[in-house]
C-alpha cells in the first residue's frame, strides 16, 4: 500500500503505511516538513557545529559536545546496533532517509535568515540527537557543586542543597488502576517537565502499519515513540528517575613527546588518546579544541595545564584556586605545601562504555500488546534512566525503573573522584528496581521512590504527595477528571517561609500588614493571585539576603569551569531551590534567618509588586533564533513545587523557561477518550496555523482529543 499522510484539526500527523520501514521513512519525512529548522539545530548541536551559524553564543555547548565525544559515541552505538540488531538499524536508516528527503525541499525561513543550508543526516544522527538531548539530563555537574560546598562549608551542607534545580528535568506521572476508575480500566496521566522550546521538544504523532498502531509523543529527530505511547491495548509513560549514572574523575595528565599520558589507579602512566578539532564560529575566527580521552572517559574540563592556563605566568597552573608552589621562603623553615595538580576532569557515561543507547527498545515498544511486552522492551532501555508506568486492557500494570546505572563506590555518586586512586572502577550494573501500586494508584514526581537506591538528589515530595492526596479524595476517576490534577497550584513548600514570617514581631505597620495578608493566603500560585505575587516577592528577597551572607561568600564566585556547567554552580539558584531546607535546618552556619526574613519582608513592604503572579511569572521558551516579530510572553500559573510545575528561579527571575513540555491522559478503556496537549503547536514553521494554536489550551489546562478514527482525518498526501 502507499504511505498515506493525514492530519487532524490540530495539524497533528497521522501516518499509515504497509510496513514499519515505510512508516519510519514517512515519519522522518513529515518531521522534516514540520520541523526542518529544529531538526537541523539538533543535528548541529549533536555534532558540536552549532556555532557555525548561531555564532559565539553556541560555542560553549559545541566545546562540551566535542570534548565529550558525543558524535563519536553516536557512531559507535549505531555500529553496535547494526551488529546486534540489524532490523532496528535498517528501521533507523529508513527514518533518516525520510528526513533527508524532507529537508531537501525545506523552505523554513530560519535557513534564509542564517544563511544555513540543510545538511545531510547520517544513520547515526538520531542517536546523536538522543544523546545530546539527554547527556546533561542526570545532572552530573551537580558533583562539581558538591565539591565546592564541601570545600567551603562542610560535608553536611551537601544535604542542605540536595534538591532538584534548574538544570534537571523532571515529570509528574500517575497510574490509576482499573479498580479506581469509572470504566474498570486503567488511566495513565502526567506531564514531562523540560525546557520549553520553540518548536517543542515533543511531537504528537500517530503511526499505523500492519505490525502496530500507536499514538504518542515522539522526540523530533528520533524514530518511533519512546517516552509516552498508547497502542490501543497497552499504554506507557515515563518520569525522570533522578538516578546517578555518570561519573566525574579528577585526572593527572602529563604531556610527553608522543602525546598525553594519564595516571591510572595502579600507579602506571598510560597513553591517552588526543587530537585537535576546529570549531567554526559565525562572524569570528575558528576555535581549536583539544580532545583528550583517558581510560575513564573524555576529559571535559581542563587538561594537562589545567583550566585557562597562562603560559606567561609560571605561578598559575590552571587550578581554579590558583594555588602556587612558592618553594622555601625566607621566613619559613618548612616549604609551603605543594600545589594542587592542574585541573583535568573526565566524564564516564554508560553509552561511551557500552556502545549502546538503548535504541533496541524502540521497535518492541511500538509492537507491544500487553504490559509484559512493554516490560521486556524496557529491559533494553539504556539512557536516560527513567521510572516507567504502564497498563493494559487485561488489567496488567507496571511500575519499574529502566536504564543502566553502574555498580561502583558510593563516593562516585557524591563527588568528583580521583582517577589515580583505586576503588572507583565500575563493576557491572544495578538490577533496575520495581514497585507496585498503593490503594490502586502509583505516583511518581521525581521524589524518592523505587529509584532511591540509584540516586543522590531527588525532588521534594510535595508534587507526589499532592497528587496522591488528590487521588485519594475520590473513589473513582475518569480520564476527563485528570486535567484538574495537571493544573493544581497548591504550594506546600511555602510552609517554612510562612512559619518564619508568622514568628516575626516588631515589624513596621506595612510589613506587619504584609505578614498578616500572607498568613491568610490559600497557598495557591494562581496566575491571577496578588497574594501569590507577594509571596514570590518575599521569597525572592529572602533568597537574595541569604545568598549575600558572608557565610556563603566563598560560593558566590564559581570555579572557572566551562560555561555549560555554570547553571549548576550559581549560588542564588541553589539557595532558591533549597530554600525550605535552609530555613528548616537546625543551624545554618551562624546565619540569623529570622533577621534575613525580617529584612526581606520589610523590603517588599516598601516596594510591593503592583499586580498579580502572572504579571511577572511568564513563559520564556528557548529558541535557537529569536523570532523576527516579537510577541508577548504569556503569563502563567504554578510554581516549581506545584503539580503545575512552571519553574522560574527564585531570587533571580520569575520568568519560567521550564515547565510541562506536554500533557497526556491515556485511557485504556477507549483510546479515543485519551487527551494530550503541547505548549505551542504541532508545527515548527512560523506563520503556520498550527505553530501556536495549542498554546491557549495549554495555558488554560485544556487538552486536545486523541483522534484514531481515520474517517475523521483529512488526507494530505501519499508518499
């Protein structure tokens, strides 16, 4: 049969073909037509070539990707896929063929603006896109922050700051078993929290062929439907497990006549691979990058001379602390302590070690008919590590962790470890934990759950507890009930600050009135709430007062690590997202917290916000290229710890760059009663009627019907 392309009223593509390979080709073709600019941005990001047309602003990312050897890892993983699973490799090739066909005809306006010509995708490019999308997903740079905290405060302080922050990606997800629904069949719902991008990071799509018929949310540039899908008889969804599966090693490197050597845990210096790459930068001179890889992994920070070393200054060896060995001095009988070795830090991550990105799971997921099929498919999952929830029409349910987490010393998870010390090697893989339902329900929101043995920093339990409490409030649920949970704005994490406020006395009349007003606040971060705006203003002021305290002075200037890691090292965001821990701690390094809260409420009382929460809490999507015609950023409800998780950065900005990148409700009783929505629209083409047509629904908490009846669709073309 010919491959047929249909659209529904929202421009969502529905594809029907005679085989899985033909369908993959059509998926690549349609994605290139709808998202050509996005696909090319992602390809260049995966290769470390985005500065060639985006300019110096993209250079930090390109440096990191080159040094992490992301493109080479994708090539290795595809070569391994061809050996182990040639059928899936052919399927990926078919998708890439469709992408190349679609790109050849693209007239996306961004290409003309930047002078970029769409390039050619290689068979491994989807694997590179997947890796580049997720390589920072587990937040390994948090180990750099913990090193700083332990060095300048103490080890106990690590726990105070241990929470999910702006650099991580989370999700809400809940499964309601058939015994708790009006239909007797399960419902799965949730929303992935990621950077909101324009075009969006998820693509609504329907894929149908004799082997399978699946609706779900695809990642543009990757074939199939990996994270959220419904086959009619089984549905699945994921949340970030918050597992720790990437390690950082402090390396000792030295140059030799033949290249670079690294000191191993057995005390032997061994040759490291080394070469130089050139990054083209639009409007500027090319930049050379030295790429070094030791037995642990690629060196992503520093090198044999350290970080940004200055050969003209022999006292500067590249260490961020700039410790110099001065030798014997006239007023000392003992020599000064030797300097720390130049900083060089390598990254060890599973796909680089195993040559497997888990693409062998993608076709089995599409072919799944029951929970057991989904379970077996996720046995092949590699990265990122997720918590999976699934249910089928026969009453089967699944709640498990999927992905590869290495077995190694506990210190590896907590901090940067020394490559030359024994005991930090990997020794196999954890068996992914499993869990069940409680009172017919399973809830995951990045809290300490089944993945607890695999991670260090988890989200506070507020979102998970709130979802569970809401679900407990009614005996039977329907798919139509779920948007009320998606959009809940109760902020449980406000309690510690409000408790401090309630305890204050001797305030000015204006500050006392503000305190009393917040005492009566319903703790909902509704966009139209003036009280929510007042609370956020006080919270931001408290964060700034705490971050400015001399006790944290050593953390205000992060080390000279590459720019791409700085979001994990900035003090104000760290204080903002850990505020409830800092306010509840028994003692906080001599900081007078009541005084900080008093100063904050007095500040806000003098200059209170004039409007409501949505006036400053606005959506700020990431775009590789700013639009030619600026438009207003829409106001939002919600907050970081609400179920409606729209994240600003307390103390820095109320604008939200992270939030629900999609919402879904999978109904196992009738797939056509399922619902979904994305923040903008199905099309990535500016000016298309479907570029931003779902935004009003997303803002209101409404969902788009999932259409699976071909007679209700409009045929676009045959290919």
